[in-house]
């Protein structure tokens, strides 16, 4: 019985590592999907469109969840750009939209 416990503990650690690796792979796949969606949205709608702002925001939020310093910098840039586009669209379309941002 004493010999079995360390083996079970080792298997549990390896099982957690495998699950963690799968989780990281899923997160990378999600970010890749959002980057592709962002690229397509930017190409179809242009840089100063509401849909592009939403694509910036979605990608920025997913990058922020990774908690990696390089991804966090990119996320802040994406979220800032989304806010800038939304403000520009709001002032051109309807100034009341700016009240929503505050």
C-alpha cells in the first residue's frame, strides 16, 4: 500500500499537467480564431467601423486573459484602439453614444 500512493500521486500530477497543456492549447486556438476574425473584419469593413471596434475589443479581452506580459501589452493596445474607434464612430454618427462610454 505504501508503494502505491507515490505512484498515484505521480499519475495525478502528470494528469493535471496534461489537462493544463490541453487548456493552454484551447486558449491558443481561441486566440488564433479571434485574430483571424479580426483580420477578416478589418479587411471587409475597414479600420474605422463599429464591427472593427468590436473585433478589437474581443481580441483584446482574450489576450488579457492569458496574463502573459507580451499578450497584455497587445491587449491594452487593442482595447485602446477599440475605444478610439468607438469614440470616433460615436461623434460622427450619434453624440449620445459617448454617454454610454462613461
